[in-house]
C-alpha cells in the first residue's frame, strides 16, 4: 500500500461524472489517498457517500469568464494550502490552477482530457474565448509529461499537434449484471410500450435530441425517454407540447447512476446521435454508448468515427445515414420490430465482456506506477 495523496479536480458537481468516480474508486482501492474537488450547483442532486474525501464548493459565479477565473483562483489557493503528491486535472478548464500549483510545489500533474475542449460547440462562434483557451492549451500542453484522453481519435490529434505521448482510457462502465428490480411505473413509464432512451448529462444542441423527438411522429407503440440534463431540454419540452407528442416523449430528471442504469435496462433501444458540427462531437465516444451496451440495449448512433467503429466491430445496433427525423424513425422501427433481437442480445453480451472498467483500469494504474 502507498500513501500518496492525489487531488483530483473537476468543474462539475461530482454527482454524475462516472468516469471520475471510477478513477477515484480504483486509485483509492490501490492505496492512494484521494481528495476529489468540484463545485455545488443549485440543482445538484445529493452526493452519495464515497470512500474518499470529497469537496463541493459553492461559487459566486456559475458560468462564463467570471466562473472560470473564480474557479481557478479558488482551486489554486486550495492546492497551495494542501499537501499532495500528484495532481489529476480533468479537462482544460481545471488545468491552469493545477499546472501552476504543480510547478510551484515541484509535484507531477496528470492531464485528463475528456473532450477536445477548444473544439466544443460553445466556443465555435466565440472567437475571442476560443482563442484564450487555445493560448492556455498551447502554453501548458507541451510542458506536460502525463496525458490521458478518452479515445484514439483525440489521442492522435494531440500527439500530432504537440508530439506528446497520450494514453487512452475510455469511458467504459464497471461490469454489472443485467438484473433489474425496478418496475417501469417507478419512473412514471407505461408498461405496455416499447421504450427508447436518450440519456446523458450533456443533452445539448447538435446532439440529435431535436430530431429524435420529431422522429416519434413516425414511431408507433413506443415512448422516447429523455433522461438527464442539458441546454436543449427546455426547447425540447416546448417542442413536445407544440407537436402534441406528450404521450410519446417523457422527460426524467437526473438521478443517481445506479437508478439510471435500472432505467436503461428497461429500454429496447438507446440513442447516441451527435452531429458532425464540431471536432469535439465528431470524435466523441460518449459514456451513454457504453452504458447502453452494459445494460444490454441495442443502439442507434450517428456515423461518427468512434461510435460507428464500436457498432460495426461488435454488431450491436444500427448507424443512421443522416439526421432526418424519418431516417432516425426508420432505424428505431427496425430495432423495435426486427427479428434479430436474439443475435443483438448475444452480441451485446460479448461487447460488455470487452468494454468494461475492469479491462481498462490497468492503463490508469500502470501510468500512476510510473510516477515517482
């Protein structure tokens, strides 16, 4: 057992970030002293007890440049006043404080890039803000020694841009059994309908949610369940009312991960429909895809390279040709009425045996072992 203290920082509220939870659990189980720090939002669900220390900090500002400035100043002060052996920085918005603290204290920092941050849609048309983050990345990235990201496409981008080795640790879930002890009524869902799910903590624009709702005009005897949060949710709710689809589309608020997986296992089809509107979405490999697989749910995905590669490799669902509502509905109807359900079910079981945290965690632990 080692006693190295690792401070892991994120800008979210800790409650729904399963990647970070798995990372913390695994490091704690291998003897590391973990402090996980994030923030507390007005709508944060209660944080379940963890085996390590967690800090949720309320901020004066919760968005925009003032938030990022406040967050990094507060984090830097905390890091400078706290003993640590390793810092683990999740995404570019936590990196300035982590990097400065690591240099001032002479301790290593691991950068964990969950996405192509400078290519996120929120920055596409905000040239000044994007330029600022590009400057931050260009200043710090070449000086980093330990770098992680979530898929091979992003690793190649960073390696080609900066000439640095990047380790890939995918957002795969912990292996679970497909038992389910919750009834559809627990979630307010009908018992006699097929269920289609679109889940996530980032149900935002350009992720196919709008078209998925419109697709329900062409899908019978089924309900679309939209579970989670995101900036497009209010727009979707208005669309559902105006389109008279309230009997076909149900919204479910964020919930603890174990409950969410119980909901997912009830469903007959899972959607992951990111559009090729920015580099971040083009090369995304969302958590929900792996959650669907672990739950034994056939998937429908957009033709992005990482998601379509998984679907083609394991033959676990269908790929849409475009984002028209009719095309999405056609694929949904094929899954719901298809005769190959048994074959898909077996393929999903095989995929779940490969795509789980137990098979991925050794990359993380081996990296940590190399750090003196």
